[in-house]
C-alpha cells in the first residue's frame, strides 16, 4: 500500500521511531520489511485495532520471528506504516512541484494528503497512542508534512496561484477537517470529500 522511500535506497529505518535511515539492510531483509509494512497497511486499513501481529505476519508470508525482529512491538509497526505513507505522500508533492505549475501542484497535493489521511483513518487512534510516547516521531512527521506544505504554498504564492495570507497550518487543518467531517458518510465519502476539497481550493485562490 505504501512504498517506504528509505527502503528503496537499500537502508533500514529506525524501527523504534520510524526515523531516518540507520544502516544498510540485506536484500532479503529489505524484502521482508517491505512485505510486513505493506501487509500491515492493508490489515490496519481493513481491521484497524483488531488486526493482530500474527495476522500481519501471515499476510506478509513471513514467520512471527521475522516480524518481531523488524518490529519488536506493535507500536513500531504502526509507526512504520504511518511514516511510510507520509513519506510517499510528501514525495508526490515534490514530484508534482517539478512537473506542474505551482498552483496545480499545490491543489493536486492537497488531494493526495486528503487521500492519505482517509486511508489511515483506522490508524488514527493507534497513532495517537504512539505519538503520546514518542515525541521524536511526532516532531519528524510534523516537520516532513509542514516542510512540504511550506514549499508548495510558497511557490504557489510566488506564482499568484494562492492567496498571499494563507499559511501551511491553516491549509492542512482545513483539508484534515474535511476528511474527518466526511468519514461518517459511508458510500458517499468520495463525493463529499471531492466537494469539500473543491470549496477549500476555491477559497485559497486569490481574488481580483
């Protein structure tokens, strides 16, 4: 579900914090790590807190020993899934900035972030508990997403594609609030969220 950018470069992340790469990882260990994170992302999306470590190991096609070597605690796996999804979403933002006009890049990335937050909805309660114990992880995730938002918003402002008075915290809170507000509407989430994002992006555009 989520590609771990640190793993693509052949390095391991600090599994206890989801932080920066720590050491080279063997090819077989890297494959197992990627399988576990992908399987966990799907399991958490489908079953939330009910997803067990044994179930995730089975989905990944590895033994329990392999799972616990990479992730000694459930919280470590939750952190890796969350951090991996955030890294992928922010990487898309930087790619959009290189490929599109600044305004188009920003508005497309806001949709990417909305889909990310929607996808990790079942992880929200689990991540709250993890963040409460791991300030370093919370800070690194905050810096990653707000740094990406600042870059996209600053470029959009320079191109006069967004109002000059908006800030990254304001924009991200609006998008996150839209995702949360649309969650109680099963079957119509996509339509409702698309409409909310349309209103948000319209409000961000500069007025003549």
